[in-house]
C-alpha cells in the first residue's frame, strides 16, 4: 500500500487509487500520516478535527472516525489494521508501506548533498525524481488544525528548495533553457521570493534572451514596490547591472554568477 499526502489525499493499492470523501475522516488520516509511526494523543486529534470548539462527546465521535478509517484501510486476508490503539491515543503503522512524503524528502536530501558537492548531474537526476513525486501541496481543506497546517508549510518550503536546487544544477550544467518555464510558474506562486527572479534573469540571459532578463527585473521591481514598498535586493540590482555592462561589451561576471 502507498499513502499519498502530496496533492489530493489518496491510498494506492494493487486495485487502484482510493479516496476519502468525508472531510473529518480525511483530516484524521492526514494527521496520522504526518505523524506516521508515532503515537498521536487523542487530545491532539480532537484539536485537529474540531479546533477549540469540540463537541461534548468528542471522544466518542473520534472513536467513530477511527472505526471508519480502519474500515477504509482494511486489507483482504489481514485481520490487523494499520491503525493501532496506543495510550494516550492512536498510531498509524506504515511497516512496509510507502509514504510519498518520505520518498520526496529522501530524494531532496540526496539531491542537496550532490549539489553541495558539485555533482550537478547526479543532483539534477535526484531532484527531478523528487519533483516527479510531488503532485501538489496539501489541500487547503485538510489544513484546519495545527499539525497538518505546520506540515503543509514545511513541505512547501522543501518543495521550493528542491526547485531552486534543480535550477542551480541546470545552470551549472549549461542547461539554460530548461528552468525557464518552471521559474515563471514559481514566481507566479511566490511573487516576493527574490531569488527566483535572479535565477530567471540568469537563465534568460545565458540563453541569449537579454531583453527578457531585464524585463524580469522590471517585473520584480514593480511587484516588490507595490506589495512591500521596497526596491529589489542587492543581488538582483547587481545582476541587472552586470547584464547592462555586458550589453555594452564590458567585462562582467555573468558566466559565473
């Protein structure tokens, strides 16, 4: 069995993908997956499901949702459920099951290690595999409680790091055209993340698209001014200056920036 928490929550078996339509049960599974192979206290699960206003019989309601989830995860020929009762709460055992979050994290860590060691071919391969695992962020309707919300923030930061590391490796390998589309998409989602503009300017310039690179700086300047009342950071300003110097035929550091 494979649990997939990135993108729409689903469980993949030999018979195909299975989805939970009931929101509370889906939230419960997401919480147990975030804390997979750890005991999650009942009080924390109740907070995740109902916030600061739980029903009077919250323990009984939680027991019902646990029962529904056990039925959903039941496997033919197996008596034991992956969800075990362990005081003071419950534990979801993964045993030999796969969890997409763990696979994604492992691939990013591998890619990071290769990138920091200058092994950009290996880094790009691992990071591309990681992005192939990523189906999207954790759905908003599962983020009402602190456990899943904090996890969702953390995993999106890891995704952003993965994408940035891949761009860096592509640029180091001279693959200047490959990251352009991804960078434009990332900027649309993270318009205040200045390093993305820098990567895009550099990729465009090295790909022979100097005018577009300067247009990206103008876009960054307009966005930062409108949203924060700030000018682009020194790194962006210096890169723009280097591009302008290059257009005048003067020496610059763009080949190694």
